[in-house]
């Protein structure tokens, strides 16, 4: 499966593939941590499993969501 946008479109003079991979991984980790935190809070509130599943990733994988966020500018790669 090919992701859109592709790597060539997301890299430029300042951002290379390595930086893109690291940024996507960090962003995906943040997304996963947020979902797990929300699930723990729901568990503390004694919500049912069905209610907890509604808060999950809605079928999208964290890496796909991270790449979408990077391409839209919601997450940014900071270069020095």
C-alpha cells in the first residue's frame, strides 16, 4: 500500500527521509499515547467497552494519521 503524499513530496532541502521517519514515529506515538490515556480514563469512569471503542482510532492506523498530520501542517518538523 502506498501512502499519499509520497516521500518525495514531503521531503525538501531542509527535511530528509530520516527526519520525516523520526517525525512520523514521534507523532504516531503521541496519537497512540492519547488513545491509551483516554481508554484508561474511560475505564476509571466505568464506561463500557463499546463506549471506549468509539474513542479509539476510528479504523485508521497511528502512522497513517501522523503522515496526514505532517502533510497538512498540523504537526511540524522543526529543523535547526
